[in-house]
């Protein structure tokens, strides 16, 4: 990662299809190197899935009613991407473009885990699982079950770790721990710990395993970050740097023709000829646009399968999750069809606030997507009430929900490649004068960083070709 620039000046013209994060990044980097770019964007505004909704916005959906967003001042909903990992390129662009960032609380011990109809604090679920796993392994070690695997010294080292990991007693029993949390936290007195853990069997039966390991991976590990004021700061700043006048919105591409001396692109309103084209539309939409790039390209574009994703933003008049639950940011993990509840990682103690009441994928996203906005809200509130009680329903001010597979000119949350095969690598190279870019061409699908990496790859290849031919 780090600062990127193409070496040397290129004077060519480039038409960029799509002004999402990939298209904007491509145009931004090409612009820095002297290229003359025009972006064609079918939607009413740039950004693609990087969409932040605020009061006064209107969200339309294919075959669905429009939703008017009525959030109060300062309330926003990142309907698409909402968190950045520190190693991702999106962080570099925030720095380069002067976008302030703040911590995104992805893991909060104080949030809940709701599985099999029971709600516990995340810290409790973790303490119990870690505690019992540590106890089992420590006792297995004690009875010699690991003697063929480990020397006595190594067993001592392992036991030393397990005692810490599980907060075990002297006989290597897990009998609860202050890590589980308190009904009344210690202060002048020792406080009131929450009731003792269930048995190992009960803890296993609670099925908290997925919920408490969510942030173990390299993509979700704490700390994560977000732009201050909404993820679309990335779009706004990139579009400013590219030049708004270069972005033609409401322009749906209808044809792509690669020629010996350039590319011709038609849209419903005109045609443009440029030296090169960078096509960043979702592959399933690109595949449907008439072109002369050959049947292999069409087949490759049809290979990735779009996946449904949905979210709902729930605006409340008070931040009861902060005041009553003491939850400041983070995620409650559930085995319900809402999957997660996200608490805002910004503007703590403000009057209003917005929760993400569901963020789901696949069949759960399809289920919610098929409902009207009112029914999505009703269902999300019914589910969330199981965790947070009646206030979850009564305190609601407004809501807006999105089904990404029903967003015009996008039609998917992201894609899945049945196999990363020759189609994937084929599209990472140009076809004639057409280059492809998007998160869908990387191993960072469903991350802006993927779009950015892919855009850099495409413009690097394009630029090297221009430098060779001039
Ligand atoms: N980037 C998205 C998110 O953080 C989708 C995603 C989730 C991608 C988990 C990979 C892993 O929610």
C-alpha cells in the first residue's frame, strides 16, 4: 500500500464506466498522471455501494416503494461499507485525501450474544467458552494425554497459558471469573458478580462459538476505523479530486466497442470515443451490455454469482444502549435472521442515534429484501426486542432499509466466484482496449480496498502500455 503514483505523464483519454469506488479510484490515479478521464455513471450520484443516507435523502429500489429518509441532524446510516481494517488501502486514501478517521468498535465485550433464545454479554460468553476449553485442555495435560506430544517443560508452558486464558483455579477448574461481568460492578464494595456459569454442557449447548470468534480474522480484527461523519466522505473527496464535471450521472452504458485506435462507448444519451476504457460495473451487469470483446469475456463476466445483502438503519430519540446497556459501539451477534445489531461508534452521548437493526446475507437478506420497508422494520423490531426489550420498539423514530440486490444498476451486495479460475485471471488483463476493475476481481471482495487495489492494477497496466506506445 502506501502512496501510489504512476511514473511519467500519459496524455491519453480514458472513459471509465461506473463512478463507484473502483471507477473513482481509477480516474483519480489516472488524473494525477495527466490522463483525461470521463466517467459514465448510471445512478443519480457517484459512489456505488459506498452509500451514506441522511435526512432528506430518498432511497429507491427496483420494484419497490421509495423511502424518504427523515433522520435528524447529524444522524447517518452507512448503508454499504462501514468499517476499514488498518492494513487496507482505504486507509491510505483517507490519509491522502485528508479524510479524518475515528475508531470503529467492531468488538465490544459489553455488547450481547444472543443464541438459542438466550442473551448474555459478549464478555460472559467468551469467559465461559475460554474457561471451559482451558479447563479441558489443562486436565487432559494433567492426566498425561499430551505426554506423547509435549515434553514436561512444554506442558508447563502450556498450563501457564491455559490458566491465564481460562482464568482457572488451582486445580484447573473453571468456576467462573470476574471476566464474566457483574450485575453491580465493584466500587466501595466487591460488587455483585452475575450468576455462576452453566455447566460445560450448557455452555456448549448455548452455541456461542461463531458469535465470539467473529473478529478473529485479519479482516475484522480490532482496531477498525471509519471516516468521521459517514463513509461517503471517501466518495466525496475522490469525486472532488477527479472533478465533478468529469462525472456524467444518469448515463447507462448500452454498448462497448474496442477498436484498433480506441474504444467507443454508447450510453442512453450519447456516445463517446476514448483511447482506453476502464469498466468497473458489477460483472453480472457488464455481461449484459453488448460488446465486441468476444464470448469468452462474456462467459467470464457471467461466472461470479451476485449475493444478496441487506441492512436496516433504526433511528432512536435517545441512546438507551449507551445509557442503560452501557454499550458504546460494537456489535451484538445473534443466531436470528437479523444476524447482527450494530451500535454507533461515534457521537457518543448525543441525543439521537442510529442502530443497524439487521445486516444479513444470503437467504436472510433475500427474506427481508422481499418484504416492504414497513414489514422489514416490523420484523427487525420483533427480533431486536428479544434482546433489548420493549424499548427497542417504542423508542423508534424512523428507519430506512436497503436490499442491495434490489438497487438499480448494482443488483447485488457483492459476488462470489464458484472457483477462482481462468475467468478471474482473464478479466484481470485487458481485452483489447478495455480494462476491468472492481472488488469482484480481487481476493478482497466486499471491501472498498478490493476496488482500490483492482483500480490501481488496471491503471498501472494501462499506463505501462501508453508509456510503451509513445
Ligand atoms: N466488508 C464487509 C463487512 O465488513 C463484508 C465482509 C464481511 C467481507 C466479513 C468479509 C468478511 O461487513
